[in-house]
């Protein structure tokens, strides 16, 4: 035995054996006896990296008043490392969480990661249903790829397929199953990412309290707090400010077309919000805090509940930049309130809208206030509007449909997203054009013969009774709004000169608004052909399907593709096309048939004839009718150009962008789009005519100014020059002879009033427009209230400024 102990190899082996035996006993002790203890400790503390995101920048009015800001929101999430991995346990967990959220009225807070929707009738459909076939296919394939789906199925069958894939219980209602599939898809699509799975955003405190009560039974559930969008003024300037929403496939595609990859830029496509319309969308590059360069990171220890117990190190995030608007929020709200109140009174026939001012169909309107020297929009109201907070965190399909189908189209900005016939507000431009082109002089008088019969007996009439206006020069023609004077002037100028000057004054094209405005236009023969082509094609197809026509039976046996081609060929015939040209095209496409002559006659005398430009079309353009269609914003810019000496300004609502440190990153400067170089005496004549419209009470030689009644008793310190306009939109046969028909026809008129103030040294241009407003005096009444409110707020601000100056002196 001693011999073995003297053997060094034996001793080395013995020592190793004893050492390993000790280690084995120690390991057994640690894993068996203390395993649960150390497991609990390991779960209590672990180091994690937590991405930090700053707050989206604020949207402020010109005085620094918040119009879009942020507030704390509760977020319901699942920690992927702690949630169950088995289908049944995971589904049970998701079901309980969703049920609690819905029971507390927070259904709209649920994240919606599935493009399968359910309409009010319980029908399943894909979110891209209304897109073109190519777009539908593209969106479907992209979604399938991201979701790991390999089958092509209708929406209802696809939901069933996903229910089976995620092993959802068969007895679950479809709406609950859809919400659960949405969460399961989010888990799958983010399987390689460490971020938590968001179930709902913006839930109530009641929901938070209930979820935390059952936290021990809901493994992986966690409640976090983040800053979410909030619009403190609700529906004020809604169409201008816009709103944010989840990143859609359309957003991804739109930015990709601009050369921007949102994911590469740092956006979390499943969680982050992006501007959807208005300034929120236009200024996304400045407002967002979602890009990589603004992200922060927190290295910390968290406990088993996922809460941070110790911060190891931190790189703070950067907030988005603030965007300052040109709007005065006080004025904006006041204008919106005035517009809503007065339109309601018009529709109800309440004073002062009684008798011939009663406008029963009025339910929409717009008002714009523009700085004449800079093009800054101080207020731009569109009625009706909508509460921006309905879209935060998301709007339900039912609520969206409610807004979409509400009277007055609340989602459309009347002020800059729609066009309307202008009526007599165009007359300053027509008069100045006539003067500049040498077609008339300031002293020349044109006799108002009431009906303009130069091109036949069906010519247009002046708006008042025969013989009232008599001989009119430019200034008095504006004061009385004499149609006949401007019929003659338009005829002398011709349509192409009218269009040329309309473009020069900003009544053709876009107004330059950052958030986008629809194009305004005066109208001309070529444009009419393009604009009316869809209607002409539709009219020809309607004739083919008219059961009362002798050719109806024939067309029932003609292939639809051939009918479509025929309609397009007929619609594309030149304006000079004759009856024989129409017959030739029909023969070439479908041959001869019974009723052929009748069809040729109907097509030539109906749809095709509608695109011809006739002499009286030019004449009526002189009073803002025919094809004249403009936005209220464009008209405000046109009025401003008359007021400021002939400079057409680019309009804008964004004033500057300011960083969190107070640095100005971007600042808008006044942009003169066109300097008209109009002779000063011509501009002064136009302004004088507008002044008389509002202020000249003399009834001699054609009557008082057309807006004198609306501004009677106005504070003499407020001087206003303006122009009335009543644009006809509906023709009721026999209205020229029947009083009741004429009154009904008038109820559809568009009411306009454009003005600038003060007269001596103009500051602002104001335009009020009311579809179905019946008469321009109704718009003038609204404009008066808006102008009075502008001066009230201006004088109030002066008082505050004076107090501040006194206080500074005392200090």
C-alpha cells in the first residue's frame, strides 16, 4: 500500500479523483438543493438593452399655442421571453387580455395587424379590396410573405386557415378570433426581434388596474407608459393639422417611391406612428422621433416582472422638432365657430336669413384669412370638420364610416380640396385684363341692355331688372356687379386671354399650399374636352342601355368590350366632328342596324355636342360661370394680389421648424409667384369699385353697392373693400318663367364674398364661400362677423402688448 502512495502517478490520480468528486457533490448541491433558489434569483435580475424613443414634435400656432402635442398613454405588451410557448397556454393568455380590454370599452385601442376586416353585415373582406387588381395582388403577396402564408384564399377562408394554424378554439366568435390571430401574427412576424409584442395602445386606467390585478395569472404581461399624440383643440384646423396612424403598406410604398426605406430609416413598422395627412404628414421628417439618429438606448437590470431595478448606462433619445404654423389658433377657432353658427341659421331660416336669404340646403362652407404681404394663412376654416382625437390611437371602422357618410363630407377640406364656380368675384380680374389689353378704358361706359344677344336670342341676362344699370364704367360695374358689362368685356378679350389672366392672378393652377391643394382653373375649349371625356363616355354608354330607345335590343347582343371601344372612339371625335363622322365610326365598330339613324343623332346632339365651346361660354366666363372652378384659397390669394399692389403670393401654413434646443432648422419666406405689373390706376380702380360695393349707399345710377346692407352699422374705424358673387350651379327648366322654379333653383347657388381690410393700407384678404348658400349677401354677413372678430382679437393683443411694455418699464 505504501508502495502505491509513493507512486507519484497514483497520487496525482487520487488528487484528481477527490477534486472532481468534491466538485460533483458541490454541483449536485447547487442544482438539487439550491436550484430553485438560484433560478428565482436569476429570474429576478437580468441585464437587458431597452431601446428608448423620444416624443414626436409639437405643432404650435404662430403664438406658441399647442395644436398637436403628446400625453402619456398606457401600452399593454407581452414580453416574449416570459410568455407561454405552448399554443393553448398562449391562446388562453391572449384571450383573457383581449377580453378585459374589450369589456372596459377599449376595443379601438387594440393593435390591428391583420388585413382581414369584418363589415357591419358580418362579411369578411381584405383591407385592399377597393384598390386596383395589380395593387391588390401586390399587397396580398407582400402580406403572405411576411406572415408565412402559402395559400391563396378569400378573406373568410383565410381567417379560418389562420385559426387552424394557431390552434384557436372553434367555439370562439369570429371577432375575438380575428383579434387573437392579429396578436399571434405579430408574434410570428417579430419572432427574431427582441421587442415586446404590443397588444393595445392608449387603454384606460380602469383596464390597467384590472390587468395588473390578474398579473400573476398572465405570464409575460406588462404595462408600459409612452407618449402618444393628442390634439388639445379637437376639431380646430383638423384638415390642416391632420393626424398620425399606424404605418400601412401604402405608406411604405409611398415613401419607397420617394427613395426612403422606412425600416432602414429606423421606423418600427409594427409599432411606430406616421403622419397620415395635413401638417402631420408633410412635416413628418421634422416631427418624427422614430429615426435611428434620434433613438436612445438603456442598459439596465430588470426583475422577473420586466421592471427596471437598476440602470447600468443610458443614451437618451432625442425628441422630434416642433413645427410652428402661420395660423392664429384663437382666430381659427373663432372663424370656425362663426361659420358653423351662421350656416346652421341659414339652413333653418333664422334671422337674418329669412325670406330670400333662406338657404335650406346649406350644410358646408369655407372661410380663409390671408396676410396680403406674405401669403401666410392666418385662418382657414372648412365646415364641417372632425375631431382629430377620434383617430388616436385608432378609429373604429364604424366610427370612420359615420364620419365618411356624415352630411357635408367632414373629411374633405372645403377651403382647399374642392373647386366651386366663382361667380361675380371674378369681375375685378376681367376688368383689369380688359384695361391692360386695351379692350376698354377707365372712362368708357358700356350700356346694360339686360340680355346679351350678340350670338342669338338665348344669350345670358344681367342679374337685375332691365334698364336698372344703364351706362356703366369699370368702377360702377363693380359696385353694381353689372353682368352685362363683363359679358361684353369677356367677349372682347376672348377665352384664351381670360385664361391667361386667370393664370396670372393665381386662379389657374395650385396655390402653393404645403399640404396640397386641388388645382383651380378658369376653363377653356381644350380643357373642357379633357374634363368632360369621362362624362361623354358615360353618356354614350347610357344611351346604349336606354330601354326606351329603338337600338336597345341590338346593343344587348353586342360584346361589352366592343361597346366600350365604340364609346371611347365616339368620345374622342374632334369638336368639329359632323353627324356623318359619327355614323362612320358606328358603322366601323358595329355595322348598320335598326335604329341606326336615331343612335347617331342622339350621340351627336347629346354627349358629343356637350364638349363644344360656344361663344356664349366665353361670355359667361366673364361673370365666373361656364367652366370656372376654383378653391376658396385660390380666391383669397387673388384678392390679396389686388390689395397688395399686384403681387401673387405663394400661400403657406408652415412658418418655421424649431429644434428641441431652440434652433430654427427651417423658416418659410414670402414667395412672389407672379408680379403682375398692373398699372397703378387700374388697380386703384378695382379697389375703389370694391370699396363702393361695401360702402357706397347712393342709389343713383344703378343702386347702392351690392354688400352695403350686409355691412350697415359697421364700426367706422373698420374699413372694408369687397366683392359679392353668386354662382349658379343648377338649371331647372322653366325657371326663367316660373317663380317657384326660379326660387328653388336659387337655393343651389354658391354664395361668395371676397374682401380686404383695411382699405387704406391692406393687411388681410378674407374669402367666405358657402355651397347652396343661395345669395352672396349671406356670405357677406358671415364675412362681416369674421372681420369684426379679427379686429377684436387684434385690439386685445395690442392691449396685452401695451401691458407687457409697461411692466418691463417698471422693472
